[in-house]
C-alpha cells in the first residue's frame, strides 16, 4: 500500500499533461514507479521525495 506522501506526489504528477502508462509499487523497497509519456520514468520514495530515472 502506498504511503500518503506517495499518493500526494502521484496525483500531483497526474495533473501534468502527460499520460500515465503504468504505475506500480515495488513491494520490496516500497517505492512507487511511474512510467509516463514516451520516455518519463519517475520513482517516488515512501517519504514523498521523487526523482526522474
């Protein structure tokens, strides 16, 4: 289950004008991975921080 911080960041990212193709939770390390558009990959950490990969 994603944390509240991860959900906040995820919904903020969905407000961008790029389609989200896939969003999944890595259960081992609790990160949310989002694939959006053609080339955008974002990792959201449990504390709400995120990075482009």
